[in-house]
């Protein structure tokens, strides 16, 4: 039995598919969120690239010089990172919420090392991130990223990508929306902690002998944890809104790159 070797145009096109897929998988939260090529990431990149290339791929026509092919690879990296960055902007809302609450709870010094990024992350931020990612897996959110990747090859075929000014406008608008969503998400707990700060200030005036730091730290942590428990029923609708924002953001990104 003889096997026909793939042509140069086929290998070149498949290489561009792998470049775009690698950029998304390594850059997106949940799928990669890191720079290392572990075994499962290599298998995921290779498997997804083969599946998408067999479904939508076509050979590159003509001889492509090495320099031009390098520019095509750079374009594919930018597109994959563009889709991954949209997903990161949705996670930004969760991180803003956790940072605000953690700062008011004086938990900024109590941080854990995120194994994905190697950075120190406040406990409250990490707590909300875990809730977000668990819910994202429950609604098959990781499939949305892979589906967006597959649709991107149909709307922006390899070698035909052209970013426009609308791309930066979309990212700026979406970033603003997600930052506002994070502030709104943290608002109920922040209001209660603000009232606690006012109460501590009044106690310091009425009872000067009171150890404000000791009482303040304990009271703020207790009120914040109680508020997080009290407003727990609101977490699910808020997370659901973020998941819808992720879907709409990916669709908007595909519309921009697809012209």
C-alpha cells in the first residue's frame, strides 16, 4: 500500500491552521491560560487543527515566499489572541469584583499563587474565578470558544485576514462594559462595607479607648462574608449574564474580522 505525501500548499495551509489554534488555546482562559506546551494542550491543538482543516481547509495557491508566510503566521497569531482576549475581558469582570471586595475586606495581603499564571491572586478573586469557570464548564462555555475558532476560519480564511479600525473600537467598548459589570457585581457587598466603615468611624469618636484596627478588621471580614452569603442567590443570574456577554462578544468579534 502506497501513501501519497501531502503537497507543500497543503502543509503550509495546515501550518496556518495550527498557528491560529495554538494562539487561541494557549491564550484563552480555561483552555490554556498559560504559555507552556503540556501534553494535553499539544493533543488538543493538533486534534482541533486536523478536524477544522479537514472540514474547511484548502491549499495555499502559488508559491508563498518565506517572509510572506511569516507575516501570514503573525496574522493568525493575532486573530487567535484576539478571540482569546475577548474571553479574558469577560473574566475581567469577575476579577474586578473580587479585587474590590477583597480590598475592602483587607484581604489584599492574603493571596494565593495562581498555578496558571504564577501570579499572586487575592482569595476572594480566586473564589469568584472558580465559581465562574465551574459555571462556564456547566454550560459548555469551552465549546463556545472552539465553535468561534471554527467559524473564524469560514469568515476569515487563512491568508485573507485584515484587521480594521472596528476591532479596537470593539475591544474598548467591550472592556468598558465588563469593567462596569464587575463594579455592579461587587456593589451590594461594597455598600455594606462602606456602612461598616462609617460605623467604625463613629465608634472611634464615641469610644476613643476602642482598638479600632482590631475591631475594624474583624467586623469588616464578618460583614463581608455575611453579605456574600446573603447575596449568593444573585450570583447565578450575574454569572449567566457574563456567559451571555461572552457569547455576544465572540459573535461581535467574528463579525468584525469577517468584514
